[in-house]
């Protein structure tokens, strides 16, 4: 389904502008913008529990020079993308399975096919693209929030670390490859979540009673897919 959706995205570009684009915006709104409050809270929690506490500990040990390296390795490369992907899965991914499974059970998907509308183009593509964009944007926002709040909590604890030193250590630890791999990883998370959830919502005719079971399978397989993608990119961080 993933390759079919990509093929349709390329071959139906003209139709996508007129029909699919509003549906993509709707997915970005539901899976992205509406999650900003909880992502902000999660960023503050990461800043306090991970960055601030780690920085304070390293300061007491006289190892402030490792602050940037730890921030990049833990928050930018791992926790930020994974937590955001799981949050989007819990909020928007499960909702998509329920919505599509219900449409399938009520025969509305067959009705679309009967009037010549491709369900993959109309139902799957907007969710795959919208979730990919949403996970990338939310991850970027989460990382920036956690870094900013992390220094705020460091300052409140009285740790003698100047803002310029904090930013410069982060800049020294970041490489241009980190930005590329972050974009690819988060977009992959969103695309996989979208495709897996659409598959379980549309793959076979469902009774209404089967929708919760399909949702549970979609969640488990989406989590497994995200972890496999994360492991793949972890190897990329080592060798790139």
C-alpha cells in the first residue's frame, strides 16, 4: 500500500492539488496543530527532566563540555522523534483506523469505488502525507521547546552556564547530517503510521464490532514499524 500510495502521489499530481490538498491540510490540523498544547507540555517535561537535570549533573562533575553532545544524542536524535510519533499515533492514528474501519463497515468505501473514486488516492494519500508533515513539524517544535525550557530550568537551578556557552555547545554537537536524518526519520514515522492505520481500516470488510480489534493491531504494528525505522536511522547516525 505504501508504494501504491507513492505512485498515486506522483501520477495524480494535478488532481491532488484540487482534491487531496484540502484533505492533507485537514490531517495536518488534526494530527499537528491540535496537538501543540500537549507537545508544548512534553517539551517542557523533557527540558526539566532530561536536559536540565543532565546539565546540572555534568556541571557538578566538571563535564559541562558534554552537554551539547548529550542533548543531540538523546533529545534531537531519539526521544524527540519517537515521543512525537507515538503521540501522533495515539491521537490521530487510532482515530483514522476507527474512521476508515467504520466507513468500510458501512459500505461507504464501496460507494466511492462505484462512482469512480480511488479510495487510496482519496483516503490514504492525504493521511500518509499529512501525518508525515505533522510528525516532522511537531518534532521540530518539541525539540526547540525542550532546548529552550532546558536552559530556563538550568538557570533557575543556579548552574553557572552562560546562554552563549549553552548554544555554542549545542551548535558544536550538531552536524548538517542531523538535520537531514531528522527530517527523513520523522517523515518516515508519519508515513508509516498513516499507511499502517489506513491498511487496517481498509484492507478487508469489517463489522462494526471488529473496528476496535483492527485499531489495536494497527497501534502495535505502527509502534513496531517506528522502532525498526529508528534502528535503521541509528545505524545511519553511526556511519554518516
